[in-house]
C-alpha cells in the first residue's frame, strides 16, 4: 500500500525569484533508504514534473484532510522543469519563487530548507530497515519550503513572523462560519465524532458531548486550530442584561447619537439572526441524531423480543410436538416477552409439563389437559398464574 513520505532537501538561490532544489539524494533518509536506482526511476517516471507546487511549511493533519491539494495562500514555489538526476545522483530541479515570498527566500536562502511530500512504496528488510522501493507519481506530490531542523530561534522567528502576516490575511477574510467549521473538525478529531460545537469566543470553544457541555482553550493560526489545556465541564446558561445608554459625548448631538445607536442596533440584530440561524441548524442536526439513535435502540429491542418468542415457541414445539395446544403457544409468547426471559429455565418447566401430560395420557386423560376441576371464581387468572401452575 502506498505511503506518504517526507524528506528534507536543500534550496540554493539561483537568481532573483529562482532557486535550485535538491529534492532527494541517495542514502538513508527519515522515511527509508533511497538507492540511486529508485531516484533514477523517479526522474524517468516524472514523480516531480514541471508545475509541481511547493508551499510554505507542510500541511497540518487537519489541512491534509480538508484540502489535500493545499492552499493558494501558502503557495511559495513552482518547479519550472521536471526533476532530473543531478550532481551526486541527487534528484534536482529549478523552481520559481512567488513574489510574496521572494524577499524571505533572498534574505534567508542559506538557512531555509526544502522537504518533499510524496507517495511511495516502502518495504522492510530482515533487519527492520525501511527501504523506499518506488516514489509514485502523484498530482499531490510537493516540495515545500520549511525551517531547517535544529537551526533554533533566529530562522524560526522569521518564519513565525511570516506566518503572522499570513494569518492576519486569512482571518480578515474568514467568516464566523469558517472558524466554527475549523473548530468543529478539530474537536471531533481530538475528542469524539459526536461532539458538537455550541459556541466560541476569542479564547474558548464550547462544545457538547452527549448531555454535557465542555470548555477548552484554543489558538487560531491561519486555518490551524490548536487546543490547549484540559477540557472543563461547564453549565450552559443564557443571561439578559439591561441596556444602559451611555451619556452623549461632548460635541455630539442627540440626533447623531441616535443615528449611531441605530447603526449599532442593526448590526447586533444581524449578528443575532445569524447566531439564531446557526443554532437552529445545529439543534435540528442534534435532534435528528438523537431520533436515529432512539429508533435504532427500539428496533434492536423489538428484534430481541421476536427472537425470544421464537425460541420459546420452539421449546414448546420440541416438548409437545408441532401440534402443541394453542394455549401453550400463547403462554410461550407471554413468557418470552420480558427481557429477563430464561430459556433454559423455561425449557425445564415445559419439559416437566410435557412429561406430566404424557403420564396423564397414559392414565386415560386427554393430552395437554391433565386433571382439571372447574369451580366458579371471581378471581382473574393471568398467563403468569397458568405458567406457574404448569
């Protein structure tokens, strides 16, 4: 089965807006051992063809799930030629750097690394060593720009600054629905597939699992959500506070203040309507999920009851024959209805009743009736009384 591999590479500046990438060199890597033959096959099969994209940093697991092709906001480089076998048998290619990241690459090209992200076939030899058998051509194969491992704070600070700029751009365009979607995916992936995000603010996300509510701190970096701390169970409540009109600032007329307040009220009304719409949708989804679970439980209970009744009727048929009196068949249905029905105990009682009936038959009494004395009584006799009598 193909697996995803990541390997560190090197980036050498070749001129304004261009770099030479060494994608993979022969030898032992973090994902396995690469032979010269495997790299030559990768070049021949165009595993990294012209047009292969490269991003700033590898995607997070959430991003790979939601957008495996990557985001154009993070696009940093594009290969301008098919990767070929270059110096030392390494797989190399020239790439064009996007203008948004050109200054960063120019300033720190000696310290910035590159890392491939590709599909591969990997085997394990008798010593436990991983061997990369083939790098599979795939439109999602990439060569991303990343920090060099072990370089420390300086380069990390520069790329962190780049991430901050990127995050501001993304957040400015993100809607409340986008943030909620990212939080929902993270909560479900970290806690429970049935978790529902009820609300969030700039610090906490509030979510529901079953009939309990929890609060957990989070950080949003671009489209990446990072949960921090332990979940804290909370009680959900709604408060309505009186609106206190602020005093009119000096130099502002009452008409101006009313116009400002009207604008604020309209915005608040729109926000409330949006929140109410989201809440209605979430409540409908939650109710549908609860209804489905209740129906599933009821179906299982009905099926279990039917199986118990079938088993009880089968026991009666074994003891009295297929032409067992209707009374015993009805008693079997009544006895098997409770969930604590004991088939073994019922079999013993029915077998004893059948044996007694056989003995009574031998004495000349009708089968299935035994000795019966009929007396007048105002006391109702239930099926359970008859079963106990048997």
